[in-house]
């Protein structure tokens, strides 16, 4: 009985150490609502990826203004994976809803309303 109890305790705590996948539970919003929450809204193409950051060549600013080339991240916290982290594919065009993180970096996440422009979701 003692061995069985030890097995279940070890099994239970061992399961807690295994990485789990989690999916964001985002509240659907309209484009105007996403735009209101964002500091900057752009249409742009991802030009490169570099350890969790992405370079974007901006085609058009719909909210805010800035340079033709910006750097964004889809990570909520550097080095920590969360359920709202998002990645982008180099060469794809996106409608991006961004928040200012610093003078050099804009942030977004899976719940911000970003849209892959090539999918026909315009």
C-alpha cells in the first residue's frame, strides 16, 4: 500500500513538471474595438525574425505614425512562454494592432486582433 501511495504522489508531482500547452481564451472584438485598444495599427510585411522579435516593413499606418521599418514582438514576457504569445511568418503581410513597449519595440499578442492579410480576412 505504501509503494502504491508513493507511486501516485510521484506520478502526480511528475505530471506537474511536464510542459503543458495552453491556448489563449480571447474575447472576440470588432476591428474598431481592437483599434481603440492599440497604440498603433499598421499594415505591414514581416521581413525578418530574430529571437522572438520580428522586423516589419510598414505599408500603411491606420493609427499612429512612425518609421517605414519597425520591430515588434509577439511575446508577453521575454523568455517566458504564455498562452497569448504569437508568432509571425517571414514574408507574410499582416494587419497588426500594436502597443508601445519602448522607443524601439512594439508589442502584440494572440488576443490583439492581428490578422493575416493573405488569408482574405481583410
